[in-house]
C-alpha cells in the first residue's frame, strides 16, 4: 500500500512539473511566433511547399516564393485515430528531418516526462502544439508551423528563416510525411 502511495506521488510530481514546462514552453513559442509573423509574415502567404530532400519550406504568394526556412519535423496528430506520433518514430520522415527532435526524447528521459519519450499516444491539435512548443524551446527554433493534410496535422520547427532569392524556383512541391 505504501509503495502504491509513493508511486502515485511520484506520478503527480511528474504531471505537475510537466504541466508547468508545457505552460512555459507555450508562452515561449507564442513570443517566437509573434516575432516570426511580424518579421517574415509567416501565416499570411497563400501557399507553402516543403521539400524533404533539401529540408526546407517555401512560402509563396501569386506563384512567387517570398520566404524560405529550414525545417525539422516534430510530429503529427492523426485525425482518424486521434493520436500524436513523434517524428523520430515516423519512418516516412527523412532521417535528417527528425534527427534533432530525438534530443527532445533525450530531454524527456532526463526529466522523466513520459509524453516526450512515448512514440505514440492519444492527442489532439492542442497537444500537437504543446509538443512543438517544447521542441522549439529545447532545440532553440525561430518558430513553428503546422500543416493540415487530409489525414494528419503535421508540426514542424523553422530555423534559418530568410528572404527567398529573386526568381527562386520550388524544386519539389508539397512533400507530405
């Protein structure tokens, strides 16, 4: 009986610490998103295309690419199953686009935050944003972006955001992990 009580207390402490970390991370990501939107206009462009080979996302309006960023996939929320899947556990994501997010799992093991180390678990869009916020904080991203496919919401981090060179052509349109 005493062992069960200690286990419940330990789980409660983890939940409280994790909840606090989520709140802090969401606040951090909100500031990053505001800065990114102010400086680069992310969210106002008509279209996006990502390319897994180059690890970039391009934002365009009127067929002209305006902004480029390097991407690192964080994970996805399935609309069908209502589950989160970390990018590091998703074989359809190129290895170089999920490598950095493995550090989030390492952080989760160190801090004993189970949601950061479980490959797949019940989740919704809000959970997806929370995991992305944690990843942005751990990996020092400039911002984040979520795309919507027919079956999934895909969450990614943006780094090295920059103005596209004049006449930039998208080499591979719309990869979807």
